[in-house]
């Protein structure tokens, strides 16, 4: 077997370009390693998204799992949240989703989950799996293997139907991005009472309509369609449907922190809510005003899920539009988020845009990225933090560096999934936002001159 880069083992999944960084031999070894991690016994659920490399990687993974002694059931193409839900609800020892989520079509990878629903991640288990992979397993050539096919979508759909109650029909536009959400999403959303206009519903691992990362740039077709179609709500899903982004009826894109603030208006009970360091100050302000207790977390699925469960939060959210629901064992779920947002809109006495416009006003940049090799990401962030620290009123360093100033803050952090450093800024005024953005960009440019 060829040399494998340790960089494919990321903070909360295994991910790389296919076949340059990740291929069938690696998939087989991942399966064998995960089986060993589980003690060589139990049942493992395997699913995949729509990527063209998915079938062969899935079969190689299954071969490794079977050779490692576990029973395997194959769910086929399913959204990642459906696989997670099936693992917990149907009593599996663990699960693996073959997916690279929002990454480009030539990427693929593995999201692994344990029987209690915790992700194999930096928080729990990834170091153990990595050690087994590189030091303990003995790998044969991948062989053809079979696993019993299983339907896990019926149970999921029935549960979601029981958790969502629309008070009126909602005119909903959804861009499925040619991803896994298209396999069950259209029927589910119509069944709960949405008048759905579906865009890019066909499953296609080439992602021909646009990249599987929902952004204002990739969702222009959706925004244009909504403006022509008198919509109540719009949404766009990423490649494996664990994340959705929302547009109000005017076609305006909502960042995930605003989405979380909106969701707080529809919750029937009070308690703790979890938000990540990238989120706007609007989340803390709105949550306290509405009687919730805000809890800060590192950015990233594994960290957010762990924190939501640890503190018993009702809901959690990231600026990147991952929304975590206590009623789904804390999982982030793009399809369910769309269903619950439709429910909230159906209960409003005003258009969604009016609720959004009533939120406290801050001026924020979108999350911007700078390409930085994986091995240098942390060094770059630390050097930027050193430059910002003397100027800041206070610093939060639980995830990169968040530096607060008199009129706002800047955040610089390493990406958990890509060779990138991400940054964003927020201020109480447009001029303040421009000043803070320029300051952080100048700091990053200065560091990159000597680090990369």
C-alpha cells in the first residue's frame, strides 16, 4: 500500500481528494481500523452521498469492516443526518458515511459515528482510530464484499413528520444542490404541508448546477426563482444535507447566526443554547432577551455536538449554518432545519423578513478564507494572534483567536476540514467593520509573507 498522508485525518472526519489522497485501499483500511476500534463485534451501518467515487469506496470500506469481524448493513445513498439518526435509533454499534460534505466533486471521505451518536473526532476517538490505522492493522488487498441492504429512511421520515406541525401551507423553494438531500427531501417537505418548488433535485455526483457548498454565489438561481415565485421561504442544502442555508421571502441570504436567532423565536421552552465563536453578538443579545442561557463553543460539528449534549442545550447553531436539535439527539440536520423553519414561518403573523429586520443590527463580513497548507495553519493563526493581542480589549482563544475592540471584534481560526485559515469581523458601524476587516487582513498578509 502507498504512503498515506496523516493530513486526511481531520478534526472530525477523514477527508481528501480522490484518488490522489484517498482511494479504495485507504477505505478498506479505515473499515478494518474502525472494526478493530469497536472490538471486532457488533453491527455497523454504512451510507454514502452521491459522489461518483462513493460506490467503490463504500464497497472497499465494507470489505474492511467485514474482515474486521463486524456485521455490516448498507443504507445506500442517504443524507448524513439520516445515517446518524439510524445508528442511534436502530441500535447500531457505529456507522460510517462516505462523504466529503460540501467539498468539490473530486473529494471524498468518511464521517464515523459511535453507537451513542458521538462523532469519531478530535473530541473523541480520532486519535485512537488514527493510531490503529497507521500502527496496528495489517492490510490485504480489498476484496469484493457484500452487506445486507437496509432501509433507514422510513423511520427517519416518520419521526420528522411527528415533530413538525405547520399551521398553514408554506410556499417553499429549495435548492437540493444535486446532493443526497434530494433522495427524500422533496416528498418529506411536501408531506408536512409545504408547497415546494424544487431546484436541482436530481442526484448527480458531478454537482452540475453548482458546487455543493451553499453560498450567496451558488444560490443565485434559487434567489432569482424566489423573487419570481412569491415565496414564503427559501433554502439551499449542501452535498450531504447536514446543513441548510436560508433566504427570506425577499431572497436575502441569512448567515447561520441570524438563522439561530430566528429559530429562538419559535422555541416552546427555555433553556441553554449553544453557539460557536464565529457567531454574531446578536445571538447572545437575543438569547438573553428571550430568556435563554447562551453557551459558547468551538466551531465544528464534533465540538458543537459534544457541547450541546454536555450542557443539555435545546438548540445549537454555527455561523456556517449547521443547526443542532436536541429532539434529534443533538444532531445537525439540514432537512430537519428546513422543516422546522417552515413550521416557524407558518406560525408568524408577519413575513420572515420583518422578523429578521427586527433583530439587533450588527455589521458583519462573511466568513472569508485564505489558502494555507494544513501543516502551517496553526502557526499562521498563532502569529496573527500575537499581532492582535496588544491592540485588543480582550481575547477569546478557545478556537483560533477572537479579538474584541471598542466597536466590534475579529476572528481568525484554522479550518477543521480544508487547508485554509478563515477570518471574519463584526462591528456596530459600517466604518468600524471596514477598519476591523482591513486590520485583520493586513495582519494575515504580513504573517503569510514569512510563514508560507
